[in-house]
């Protein structure tokens, strides 16, 4: 671990906050602009040129609007829920690198004398500590596990919000939402285990370094990326998995009794989670700041950092744009379809994919063999679903009784 410096850490935290909060604000504008573009509408265009100041107006409304608290709520938990949602989303950014960051030195291989091993490690550690690391908590060997652990805490915000609202609809909505979040955490975590096996570390910087020399993981673990992306859509409550606050319902799930700034904190947590997961998809499967050698175009450390940060930002914004497009492209799943997809399709596929990755490593097979296995598993799952009529979207809503059918005629 590098030497801890309060000033440097506070400056990096301030920089991350100054980047994330405006990005969240303009993601809301981007959401409305993309939906208008897809639906052949104009979208927000009144506040500022081309509507670019709309996020400022929305933010001001959250701060100035009255925030009534319904009668009979559990006041402590009612106010704690949005704070938890926002806090866990922001804290997850602590281990996400924002530019060129080197991984911590690995332990010296077995077979070297103890004195030589310690000396060599100290030299590498001193060299690592002298370099600037564009991450709040550099050198954390369990970075991936840290992000997943904090992401799983978001379910407490959902449960607390529904339980404390003194509203049966909110309570039932929170129970449904918690079941969704907990279910999709399983394929989310298992889809990354194959990446960890190949790298041999849960450090995110080490994952990026491995891809810079061996190729992007999306090339030889495409199924893992698809499972990861689908799972994070469910974790972020985005369409087609936005059952927690489904817009076609008369109530908004666990958000029913929230308004003003409390509602804004929930939305801040959701959009921040979108940014975090977009960064993770870029870092874990698309090489992070590596881009086929382009990242090494500058010898100057400052320009090299700017270039790498720009490459990572471009990949992040691509996945954020994908979030917005998919919302207005794929219809919403029913809840039974959503749970069927998780437990009967994605979890078995993630287990089989992990088994394939283990076999490739054990027998030292070429990485393209895992690519073939990933594609084969995906195709086989589709063929089985079609042949047996047992896919998650093939479950009928209900059987029509003959009497009802005759009455309809």
C-alpha cells in the first residue's frame, strides 16, 4: 500500500465528486434527450441553449420544493433510506481507477531466498508508492469484492424505504425489489470469477494490466460480459428490469412516499451506480484505459494520464448511452419472467461458464477455446429455450377458461 496522505486523498475525493455529480445531473438530461430522439420528439429545450441548463433547474427544484413527511412513518428509517442509497453508491467509487494506474507489486515467486525476496519487494513497493495513482484507495487487493459488497448494501435502502413508509404498497414493492436485487447478485458475482481466475487477483488495476498484454476479456469471455451487463441492469433497476419503480403502476414501489430532496437522493444513488457499473464494464472486460497501444502515445506523464483518462471516459459514456437506449428499446419483463431469467437461465449459465474457464486454465488450453465455449453455451441455452418452450418469456400469463372465451366471442 502507498503511504497515506490526507491532502492527496481529499483532493482525489473532491475531484471524483466534482466529476460524478455534474455527470449525474446531465445523465438525467441525456435520458430525456435520448427518449425524445427515439420517440421522434424534441425533448427539453427551454432552459438555456438547447436545454443544457435543465439539470440546474431540476436540482434547484429538489432543494426548494417542500419535503413533507407522511404521518405515521418511522422517521429515523424513512430519512435514513435515501442517505444509505446515496452513500453506498458514492463509496463504491473509492476503488475505481479513473486513469492510468499501476497495480501494486506482486509477492516474490517461491524459490527466492527470504532476504532477497524482502529486498526486492521493498524496492518495488517504494517505486509504486512514488507514483501518482488516480484512485481514492490505491493498491486494494480486494477491489472487486469491495465494489460488490457495497453494491449489495443498496438492498437495505430499498427495504428501509418500503418498511418505514407506513404504506402497504411501498412495503410490498420493497420486498419485490429486494428479491430482484439479491437474485441478480449471484450471476453478477459469478460472471467475474472467470476474470479473477485468469488474472489471479481481485485488484482492478491488475485486471487492466492483464488485458493490456493478453487482450480484452470480452473477446474470450463474451458470455461472462453478457451475464455481467444483464445483472448490473437489474441491480441498477433499469429497464427491462425496473420493477422497483415500474412506471405503469399506480404507485412507485418503495419510492411512493418520497418526494423532493429525499427522492433526489434515491435518484442520485441510482445514476451514480450506473456510472460505477459502466466503469466496471470498461475496466473488467474492455481493457480500461488500454486501447490497442494508443494509450502509450505520449511519453509525458501528464499527457499520458489525460489520454488514458479520456479513453476510459469514452468507454464509460458508451455504456451509459447504452443504458439510455435500452430503456426505450426493450419492453419491461414481468416479475415472474425476471426471476425465471435469473434462477433458471443466468445462474446455470454462469456456473457452466465458470466450469469452462477452470478447464481451460487447468489444461492450459488456448484462450480462444473459452471464446468458443462461451458462444456455444449461449447458443445452446437459446436452442433449449426454443425447443422446449421453457424460456423466461414463454410462460403464459394465465390460462383462458372456456366459459370466458365463449363470453368474449
